[in-house]
C-alpha cells in the first residue's frame, strides 16, 4: 500500500485504533512525532515489521486527536488500552475537538517542519504535503520560518521560535536513525537562524520556568536520540551554555556519560522527577549499590535478610545492568481533569519517568530492558516490594528505560514527594 493511501489503522502497531474509532463512533487522527516516524519508517523500511517501540522511543508520547468533547477522553483512553497492544507502556496525549481547533490556529503561525505536519486519520487519506513527500524521499529535513510568528502580540506568546528549529533537529535524528548519511537540515540556513535570533530566544527561555521545561524536553530528547554532535546541535548547545541555561538545569553538556532524565511536565514547568541528570551506576558500582538499596528497602519493611550478591534476589532469566539509587518524585494528582492539563496535555493518569544513559557498548536488545522502581520507606506487607513496572531498549549510543508510576504513591499517605531507587535489568544471554 502506498504511503499516501494509508489510514491510521493501516499502520500495523496502531491498527487497534480502527476498532476504537468504530466502537466509539469517533474519528481519530495521529499527528506529531509518532506520525512523522511512522511515515519515515514506512517510506524507508517498507518491508520491515514495525512495533510501537520503533515509533515511540525515549521521551516520546503519542499525539492523538479525537473528534469529540473532553468528556469522552477517559472512554477513548480506556478503549485504546483494551485494543492497542502494549498501549499502557506509552503516554497518550489525547486532544479533544476544542483543543484541536486551538492547536490548528497555533500551527498557522508556527514554524513549519513538513515531516512533523503529517497526519494519519481513521476515516481519510493521510495529510502529507508535497514538501513532506520530498523530504521523505530525499532524507532532507526542511524547516520554514513563519513570518506570522513575530506578528502576534507579546501577550499571546506561549513559546519561542527557536523551539521550531529544535523540533527540526529531533526530526533529523529520527531520519538519521534509519539513513545515517541523509542530508538532514540545511546547515547554513539553520546556523544563520541561530546567529541572528538564537541568543534572544534563549534569553527568553532562561527567564520563564515553563519555557525552560520545554527546552529541556526538546534538548534532552535530541541528545538521547541523536547523541552529541552535528554542527547545528553543537552550536545550539554552546550558545545555551554561554547564556547559563544548563547551569540552571544542573546539566553538564560536556560530560559524555551524563544520564538524562525526563518526566511529567506540569503547566508550571515543574518536572515530576526533579533530577534531570540522575546518577546511574553500572558494573561493580551497580552491584554494590543494589545490595545497599535492597537492604534499606527490605529493612524498612521488617525484613532483615542479608544478601551477598544481586543474584540472591534477581530472577535467573534477568541480569543486573544499572542502578539509579536515588530519584525524587513529586506527588501530583492522578484524577482526570479536562480543565487541568499537564505540559504534555495527556491527563493525569499517564505517569512515567524516563531515563537515558550511554550504554558503553553493552549488548542490549531493542526491547531487552526492564526494571523495578522501589520506594524508600515502604510499609507494605505484600510479597512484592513494588508493582511499578518498566520497559526500555537502545537508540544509538544511549540505552533508555520508561518507568510507569501507576501504583507507586500510597493514596492513604499525605506526601508531597517520595524518594525511590530504580533497578535496571536486562534479559540474560541465552
């Protein structure tokens, strides 16, 4: 089937969305990064089977419009979880009819990255511009500055134009994950953009907590997906460091081994997990940390069994890969409230923490990671210490893991934050 003829349900990992649409009588439309990656994969790897982990790597969510009011959001999400395999491992950013109209108005005055304008619907042919088709076939990543961006009043400004270039850099990383030597961005034009307006936009970001959160989300995604390097990304990194952005974020862009943390971003610009560069230990340090962490967790539950090695507790089919011994997690509401959306506009039920770190040559399958998040100070009497699952894999030089927080917070305890340790595991070699 030609790309221009595909409907949303014709993308194999998302075919369950066709049934969701039929059952609820609601048109669904996929847009954003997942739609872009699907088009790139289908055009460049036509005969390679796809799964959701190909389309939704580290830090990504699934942007989906539904043609109904916000009161239908919970039903849409429930149906997705029922009919789309592995749906619960991903954050679904569900956009109702009214917010979709507002987003469309915003797009008309925003930077245009043709590959990020692709849309797949359950009841119509995809929306793919001629520029997007050209980019899919050539490996270019076009980006067009929109003169209307700066014509709007300052009071309406919710972002900065530089975010458009950063979105293009992320799209370039997606293309080059399949075609390493693809042309990508027009480097001279992108550098001219940076040199003319980059410092002004970075200054605005520095003084606005919400914009700073969005900057980190875009920057961290590009670093984890594309690694360090590339003239435009390197220059953006240099300029952001020059103006003090990374100092505020507590991140050292010159550290090649620095882990990257991403989590829920609130409307106020606060992340659910505050450590944007959490400590991730590997090798002997991970083994030692695991023993200390588990003695602490088990002791708080009244279990004083001493362990001598990780193998004493880990399932024989798994082996220890890494430990993040301390992650602080802010307590946020878990009820769905259409009037109180988070920074990803995904409701309050999709709770994830995501971490990426350089895997240093470890042999890890695409979907070969799992893990467990253990809350310090637990007082549970159940046989397991936590029901919080995790899944992950590898993209380029970074391994990544996504941790679902559904059952971490005890609803009977009034805590504003919680501390936890993350144990990262991989399937044992056969």
